[in-house]
């Protein structure tokens, strides 16, 4: 049997692919949760894309990205795309699925001056590693060193602002470092997830 690769945009058929908009590829059971629903309602109408790679009918990879004004991160810039995440399951490594997903984003970024995202170094999570982002061509243009206030509190790690220019425009994106310290609630599987019980004014991270 020949191997079948298919990439779908879950934001183009919300009813049919709703589980991919909420469940991600994490082993958590599917459930709709308020903060994710709030983000999707805001961002989809402004250009959010979430594309899922199906390999022989099974979801094994995903990429999520949006214009800066509807990004999940406090990253700013004119005519830039912000990548919220890219993820390929370990069992599907070795097929260049990450590159296929990344190229899908590039197709939608033809009018953009570049793509921005974040990367982590010395964090305990296997996702968002700086070296992986560099493999896609990103370079670090700024950094903060932080520690989590509730997990592994004795461990400092770095958060990088990563940039991939797509034009000769010399302007680079900016980010709000103070908001970065708050963490994110748009995805429960994110390494910098902010749980619901944390007060709105509290940060989950502090400078290290």
C-alpha cells in the first residue's frame, strides 16, 4: 500500500476538524476549553491558520501561524507572520514532515516581510528548542533568561525572539518581554502554559 500524505487547514472547516483546533497532537482527550475558544474566535477571522499533516489518515504533524495582530504571542511588526507552533510526532520523524508544514506556511507568507516565533534553551520541554528553529532558518534577535515560579524553580532557561526575514526590509519584529513572563493560555500543551488558577496579574515566570 502506498503511503498517503495529506495536509488540511482545520481553520477552513471548523466543524469537521474542530478536534484538531482544540486537541492538538498531545495525548490529552478532546475537550473545548474557554481560553482556546476565545482565542480561536478572535484569531481565525483575522487570518489564523492551523494545518494538520495526516499520514495514512493519522494526524502526525501540525503548524499554527497568524499575522502579528492575531498571534498568540506579544510579538509585533508590520506585515509579519508569527508562528505559534510547529510539531511533528517523534514516531513520524525522518519523513521531512516538518519541512512540508513549514513550506505550507511560506506559501501563505508571500506578502509578509518575515516570520517570527519564540524558541527555548535549557527548558525541560522537548518543544520549541532553539536549535530546531535554527534548522528552519530562524536566527535569534533578542533573549530573556527566566525561571518558572512553580516548576523547576532552580533552573534558569532562555526564551528567544526568533526571526526569519523574507524580504530586504531591514525592520525586525519587537516583543513585549513583560507579557512574555505571564505565560500563555491559548494551548494547554504549550511549554509556557498559564493555568487557569493563576491570577490575571501574576506572572508564571521571573527574570533569572
